[in-house]
């Protein structure tokens, strides 16, 4: 064993004593011409002692690095130790033109610069004119408008043109802080077309763009990733190579909100309508009965999330309360334009009979076609509330005099009738007794009804520290959203918290939640949150998080509004 160790040590010393070639680096491309969407192979070679990895950051300017692989070897040639490492990169050009692969640093050495010529990407008539020189795969983008208003809706159409079969293809259009991007619902549309003898399959997809500030905005174009068959490899098996195609950048000149747009809500649209319907349509109901107002707001050129909550805009007279239902929001593409609609039912309940005057509701919006402010109006309406049904029967009957003497102050007593042979006063005690028993039976029935109603299970809020896990998670999500000043996440977390606290009778929205809480300060804070969700703008959630530390149980609400127990059992 000792001899083996000495021999190993001697051999290692001999190897280390051999001269090592000086480190050199080089770079080469598999070709110097490429069409749009095609990839090239860049090979980096390092020879000699050293290691580490090269700095590839300079490539990011004009190329995407899709794949990389490496190998290394050590050789002893004529007494010299040669160490070699190869690094192969798959590069996808980001645009056309004469692109330079810049010098790359590796172990203190630099590679030489290389040039790759990428042909122009034809589109439209250029592609037809190019004929056989046209690329096999390319993207085209079309905007329905290039000068939208801030927070307006822009429809972007992306078309993928290909005459090759695509494998594992994916199309992506990322947004940024200036432009929100959302893929419109619906399936991709597939068609075919022929350009100068070349047949292309065309895949069309639509996106919704919403600029968040005015001025000149830029958005990186769409990116197509996939694989196509590699015909250069030969052999009986088909190999594929990666493919990445970049679309042209998207440029927008976003106009600010005009000074003439004086409405509280900023509503840029090409057309806006507001409709109302009443159930029952005669607007005459009894006190304590619901009268339902159905509102439908529809805007062309806006999404449903941008439309305001009209239930919060209603100005109700004293004695009339509103209970809005959950709004139904819908955003669709109709005739190539975005159309958003918001429908909502609002139950109006009067506590006493009388005539109630609802003032007119005015909503201003900006006509983006005519460049003028317009207004839709719900006219004022008078509600005739009738007395509650069965109100007289529910009241205890007035006391009945026990003898005729009790009515002597009102009218002279009639002479006693003795034709029957019975005493004149004999019926009155029995009548009084019957009426008294009737009154007692009425009171007993009323008491049993109240007791039966009291036995109906109530959705009690959980005691502090005993909330269900999902309720605690929702409360934590609400507080985190308030800390992040995210109104949409705060609304979702708050309503989820309320549903977990009151699972049998959850509020339908923020307006309904404010009725549950019955706190003027919280009502104002919830209205601010609601406006931030649907009208945009900045929102600070710290005050709401501090004010809403816990959700009280709905018993308080039921005691304050006992009529709801009969209307909505």
C-alpha cells in the first residue's frame, strides 16, 4: 500500500509539472444568414488552464438565449497538457438587420465580434412582394386605435402566419406598469391565406390593452415560442429546433382626460346607455314590502369593471332604504369593439306609508367619437307606499264598555226591552267575556309567532380567536391588501371574510356590508374602496384596516331592521 501511494504521488507530480498551454477563447456561428424566427448556434471555445463561465450579458441586447449545453476534455499532446471546454448556445434574434454578436469575456480573455444578417420581416404587401424570400413564420399586430384616452379600452389583434407545422407553440404578450394587458375570452380564430403562391395558416388572437397614464407609451411586442422540424440534420428520425419570433413593439399616444370632462367618474366611451325597470311596474306597494329597481348600464369602449356602482349614487328620502343585490358584470367583444355592461337589482323598502320622491340620477360620460361630454339621466319618480297589509288586525281591539252606563256621556240610554222575559243587562257580561277571550287568544297567537321567529337559527359571528381557518385567511388577505394599497384584493378579502363570518346570510357587496355594520365612518371608507375598485385612481387602505379590526355578528343588524326577517326568511 505504501508503494502504491508513492507511485500515485509521483505521477500526480509529473502531470502538474507538465507545461500547460496558455488560455485562449474563441467564438463561431454555424451560419451568418438567418430568416426571422430562425435560431443559430453560437459555439464558445476555451482552451488552456482556467475555468468559470463567460459573461453572456452583452448578448441580451439583440438575442434571446433559448438553450445552452457544455462539454470539457483534457488531452496530453507531445508532452503538453491541453484542457478544452465548449459552450454551445442557441440564439434567437430579437429583430432583423445586421446584428453583431459582441465580444464576450471569459477567464480574462475576449472573443472576436461576429456578424449575423437577419432578413427583414415582411408583412402585408411586403410579404406578398417578397414571394419565396418571405419568412416561414412571422407575426403581425393591429390596433383598433393608436391614440386612446387614458384608461380607455384598446383592442389588439395578433396574427401568427406560418407555413410550417409548429410544435409546443405558445404566444405571450406581457404587460408593464404603463399598459395593462388581458387576453379577451374566446377561442383563437384559425384561417388560411395564400401570398404569392405560398400558403399560410393564420392563427388570430385578441387582447385588451388599457393605458394607465397619458403620453407616449411603448409595449414590447408579442413573442411566439415553439419548435419546428429541423431539415438540416438528415437521418430517418425528424429532429426539431427551437423557434422564437418577436412581433413589432406596440406604440401608443395616450391622451389625458379632457378639462371639459367635469363628471365625477371618468367614463370614456363611444356609446353609453342607462335603462331602468321596476317590479312591480306600478311602483305602488305596501309598507314593508320590497319594490325592486333593476338598473342596466352598458358602455361601448369600456370594460364592466370600469362602470360605476349606481346603487351608491341613489339619493333616497327619509324612511326609504335600499338593499342592493350583487351586480352582474360582463365584458365582451361585439363587432370588433369592447362592450361592458353592469346589471344590478336594488330592493327599496319603506318603513311607513306615504308619497316618496326619488330625485333624478345624472351620470356624465365622455363621447370619444364626438369629443364632447354627454349625460344620461334617470328621471325622478314618485313612489306611493300604501299602509301595511293586516296592520289593523294585528292591533289589539279597543276596550268595550261592560255596561250601557259607560256610554251615557255619548248618547242617551235606550229603554230596556223586556219583551223576551230576560233581564235587560244579561247579554253584556257574556259579550264582554267573549271579547276578552278573543283578545287573549290574539295576544297568545302574537306571542307564539314571536317566539317561533326567535327560534330561527341566526348566523352568529365567531368569537375572537375562534374563527374558522378560511375566515382567518380571508381576514389576513384583507389586511395585507390594505397594506399593499390594492383595492381589488382588499374587496375580495373583505367579502370573503364576511362570508366566512356570516355563512348563512352573507352580504352581497360592499354596500350591503355597510348596512350590516351600520357605522357612518365605515360606510364612508367602504364607499371609497368601492370607487377605487370600479373607477380607478389611488387608494390608501391603512385607515380602513385600522377601523375594521373585527366583524360584529348580524344579530345587531336583525334587531335594527326586523322587517327583513319577514321579507327574506
